[in-house]
């Protein structure tokens, strides 16, 4: 028996904040254009260099760098679609990236798991990807599933096994593509085609999207960019993600870190539009910080860079993946993780990014505590209740009821109170009591809820024919990887 997956609940943005003026955004874009024209970006891919050269960019094949004139950047970016759809298995799970709402996604791709039974840290496995996909399928505020951890038990084909585990354990849209050896990318495309049904369906309603990370400063990953070209040819939407670190791989100022990361992202999007005009791409820029005292990595910077990154993406007229991250630097669940998640959830409607949230991981997005996804989802639910706006209905003043009760009366026994007393949503993680009357730790309640969903929620399975095809594709990819290794 399968379980019904609840409808997804997107965040609307009635209170969206703009930090940067149109003039300031133009100046940031001007900085990006200047970097691309005068400094350039490293592209260690013969195919990418040839595409740029064919379109008039200045290519240094020996150094594998490309300098792109501003007019070529603007022309290429004008081909990128402002809006496109990331498809779920049913239309009610489709995500339309047009800026009217924000869809919350899980974070990815961690490498450590706190085991559900032993509570000891261990490397992540494919079973963890599948389990998290099933649990997140039951959580309505999660619209977009990015594998929180990866299939480390499958070596170089781990991303394909991640995709297989996601497609078979959730009906929601999944981040099924990432950087792989280019020889393996076609297997991911084939998986997307099998689930979509036809090549045309895959292009019109892609069931997976991809993410390719740049290399700071001002470089692309060779396999990543060639993989991205394969995804672009297939019409699979791809986000390019820059992760600049202030004081090490980026300047020590927020604007410097933003503009250098933007140059990395835009250069990759330009390449996709030169090769395949109109291919769906989206912008992602995450700024972090090197601790000046220890050299340690800090993902949560004390500047509103996430909001500015979203605004910059929209200034380029493409959707954004970013804004309002719940994952942070805490090493365990506690005060710090709650503070970071609370602030991140509050930023979601203000940033207005199409895909945002990044929930479910700790320790700089490296460690998965299973119960954290329940805690983060509840924090998002609270933020949603508080920040989605308010429907003013004058009848809700209930002046007639107030008149009837009068001074020194009581409203508990009024029919109106009985009718509406359950309208207020109270957190199911709070105020739970043990048998002795003491309050239960919300973390303990969240862990029990995770285990309940894990045991009882089983989303609608794919048809047997499709499941068999996916198994065949993954097995073929494993054999291909073995031949490559040999």
C-alpha cells in the first residue's frame, strides 16, 4: 500500500525586501562584465574553448582561459529564459520558477550521517538518500528534494545512485544531476527520459534538474562544465553555484565576494546559451567566510549577502537558487542550530528566491541528523504562519459575541470559541509531556516523528516497467565506471 503525498506549500513573498537599488545592481553587473572582459575565467574544456572562440570571445588555449566581451555576455544572457518549470511526477508537484513564490528545498550533499539506531556518525549510503527522500515526500513545505547526503557506497557512480534513490522514493522534483564523468552523464539523461516517458516530455516537464559548482576564484571544473553541456543539450535545467569564501578564495569584502562569484556563474550560463540558446539555467551564489583567527570555514556570514545574490540573479533575468538557508555551522542540534535555522527561515519570504531554504544539515552542510529535517520543517512552518501575510476579515472582530459576554464574562463556553478553538496551529513538537508530567525535549519528539514517517509513509511507486528500466540504466553506468577505472 502506498501513502498519499500531501500537496506542496510554497512560500509567497508579500513582504519581499530590496536591498539594492537598480543603479547599484547595474554597477554590480558592470563589475561582473569588467571581470569577464579584462580578467577572464578558466575553462579546462576543449569543447568549451571552441564554443567561446566560435562566438568571438578571446580564448587563450594554452592557459585555458576565456575573456568574454560585454556585448557577447549581454547577448547570450538575453537568450536565457526568465521562467521555466521543474516537474514533479504529477502536475500538483510542479515548481514554476517565475518569481511569484519561493519553494523550499533540502540541503545537499553531506557525507556524514548520525545513524538512526546507533546514534553514531558514519559515512552516508544510498539507503540514507532513499530514506530521506521518503520522509521529505511526506513534509508539505519541502517542494524540491536535493539529496542531503550521497551514496558513498557506490564510488564514482554515486550521483547516479543518488538520482535512482530519489526518483524511486519521492514524487516531488529532484536534483538528480550533478558533476559526473562526462561519459556517465548520458545515463542521468536516460533516467530522466524514462521517468518522463518521452524525450519531448523530458524537455517540457523535466523530472530532474542539475547543479554544477564553479571553482573559486574564477574557474570552472572541467568535468562539471562538460557535463553541464550534455544536460543543456537534453534540456535539463541546470543551476551554476559559486561558493566564494571571503579572505581566501574571494576578496575580504561582501561586494567583492559577490561580484567574483557572479562572474563565475554568469560565464557558465553564457556558455550554455551560446551552445544551446534558450536552455533553462538558474543562478546560485553562496558567500562564506574564513575565520580570520583560525582559518576555519564559516558558512553563516554576518552580512545580507543571500538577499543581494537573489537580487543579482533577477537583475540578470534568470531564476535564483538561494536566500534563507536553514543549514549552518553548528556541530550538533542546540541553541546555535536553532538560531541559524530561525534566522534563515525568516529570510525566505523577504529574499524572494525561487528555490531556497537549504534545510536539514549541520556542520557546514556536512552532517545529517535525521531529526533535524523535522525540526527545520517545523521552523519553516512557523515562519510560514507568521510571514505569509494576513487576511483581514472584519467579521472576525465578532463584536456581537463580545457584546453578549460583556464585562467580567468568559469566552470558553461560547459557540464561537468551540467552532474556532482549533484554528490556531500549535507546534506538535512543543508542550509534549512524559508520563510523569515533565516536558519532553522537542528533539526527542522530532526523532519519534521521523521514525513514524519512515515506518509508515510510502509514496506512489513508479510503474514496474519504469523501475526495471532505471535498474538497467544504473547497472549499465556501474559497468561503464568499472571499464573507465580499468
